[in-house]
C-alpha cells in the first residue's frame, strides 16, 4: 500500500496486504477493486501513480481503432508484478490493459492484443461510433485514479444497486449467465472472465447513464486476446 493513502482523510477504504493472498493451486483469485477518490494528474505530475491504476494513461498507444476517429477508453492498468494481479494468470506481459470502446459498444464483442507495455491493437473491431452513445458528452478519456485491490474470499456477489464496484476474477458477478464466451479474435471457446466494470466505476464518472449496464472482459488462453462486450440487466 502506498503510504500516501494513509494520509487521506475521510476515506473508509479497507486495507489489504499481499500476505493475505491465499490461493489453492486449483483456484483463481477474485478481487474487488475500489477506486480512490483522489484524481491523479493525467501527465504524471507530482503525484506518482501506483503501478496499477484506474483511467487514462497518455503512454498507451492503439486506443483509436484502425480506420476510426474516436478512441476506446482505457479503464484499468494492472501491474503483473503485483502478486494479486499475477494470480489472475492473464499472460499478456508485464502490464495488463483493460480497454473498452464505449463509443462503439452497442452489443458487439471486440478483441485486442497487447503489443507491449504501452500498446494495444484491436484484432476484431466491428463497431460504429455514435456521437450520442452511450450518452451525449462522455469524455474521451476516463480520469486517472489510484485503486485498492481487495481479496474476496468465497464467491463474489454484487449487492443490489451497487454500480461502482469493479470485480476481477473468473467468478466476477455478471447479470447474464455465460458458459464461457467465444474469443472475438480466434473464435476459441477457452476464454475465462477476468473483470466486470460497472457504470459508475469512479467518482464523477457515469459511463452509461444506466446503472444496469456493465463492461465484461474475457481472456483467451489460446491467442492471448482480450475480448470485451457490454451486458445489461
Ligand atoms: Zn483467442
């Protein structure tokens, strides 16, 4: 944990240390991610951001899909050297980027590959951007914030009305039932759920103007693509 977080007044965030991760060999980790209510400078600035964080990173290339003008949104950056992140077993390199093309996301599945720490490439992109979708005035980047990653013991469950908690892991709660999801890049069925991002994941952010829509992320073991789509209640 960053010592800076301890100095924040008025925050009732539960702390967790890496030592608390206890995983059986046959079991993948599940986490709840809370976004800290303190914006980071988009440019780095004086406040060094944690290795894992929420929101935009100007270093990431590839957010504008080939042939399109509007960008996809970087939602989460995860540092694989963090034991908790490593336990998710998403083998795309030292940094995992969770990206969702909200401007284009009207039911399609999108996939992208990591091309290094600071680059992604969309490998399946069929969406068409609509300036008024998901609602008029959605900023083209999400504000950057520190995050806290909390281990969940037992089966993760989203409380009724909770549209702010991010879940990570194969057991992340979803509103639809899935028996896997076809990889949008290679069509393999060997995908597993890695995250569910709700509509209001950070202070002042309301992505869908609808609390019952979520962005889901799946990892393909075969081709290492991440497939993402939205789901609603
Ligand atoms: Zn695949």
